[in-house]
């Protein structure tokens, strides 16, 4: 089944404790992206990647890191999480990221709480 | 600067009636628009899209209308069903610098009452 898989689904952590949220897709997509969803703010892009070893900042990259060492994986790293990073996170992928009207496929989300 | 605006946070509609979800945008660079639907505890899923060169696109019960001069688009669901109850996100996209970027609105929560 074609899908984007995120882990974990739920995560509670404390301020300053490094964490990684994993994302994997099995559709051989070149484009991958991370979003966060906050009440009243909708979906905002954190980082995106056009291909292996190519990443770029989205609208709200501060406090996050990403890496794209393999085509299928795109982990989101919070080196020193803070309470304002408490949010619902979504990973997404699409075929190439350059196709007009290309659809994004989303994972099921990771609810992160930073205490 | 909010480039995509969904000014109604929520909407309630009776089953069988029409649901109209609205979206306004400010970025003239957008050359296509998409609607995504999101159920609780799931990721958003693609619903329907429209090119900026068209003014209407239809897919079953779902129709999206685009008014470029007003920078406004709307999603019509006819007839509405209880299973349509979800949060709907409008997104504008454009191709620039070798990649396309989507900007999402804040979402509208649709409740279809049986």
C-alpha cells in the first residue's frame, strides 16, 4: 500500500531533550516536506527536500533540522525542543515537487508535546 | 502575511443540502489551487484541484469554482453527507525557483448534521 509513515504518533518530552520524528515513504517520491498544524494557524511548512541531499527552509524552520540521506526517509530533528514547538506535525511527499498541480500525500501525523 | 484565507472557521449544514466553503487569496503568482480534507487523527488527503486558467472543476459531488478577478475560490459539496464532516484546507500553489510551493489556509471545519 502506498503510504507515508511517521513515527511516533504521540510524543511527550521535556524542554531541551533532543528528539527525532521519522518519516518514510514507499512511493519513490522525490519531494518530501514537513508541516506543523496549530489551532488557528493551519498548516505551515517547516522544511522541504527536492531530492537526496537537497533540503530547503519553509516558512517556519527555526528550531528544526532535517536530513535527506536516502530517498525514502526524511527525519525531522528537534535538537533542543521548546514548549512553543508543541504541535501536530505532518510529513508529506509528492512525485517530483515540480509538477504543476502535483498532489501531496500526507502521513497520519505526530502529536508532540514539549513540557 | 496570510496569502490564503479561509475566513469561516466552521460551517454546519444539514444532510442533503449544499455545503459551500470559501477561500480567498492574495498571491497573484498562484497558478493552481487544491482542496484537502482532514479527518481527526488522520493526515490531510487530496480532494480536488483547479488550474488558474479554469473557472470550474467538477468531480462527483465536489465542484470547485475560481474567480480570478476576485481572487476567490469556493468548494461546493452537493449533496452533503455526514461522512463529509471534516476540516477542509484550501491551498494555493505556484512553480518558482525549480520547485512548487503550497500555501495552506487555516481550514474550515464542516459539520454535516444528519
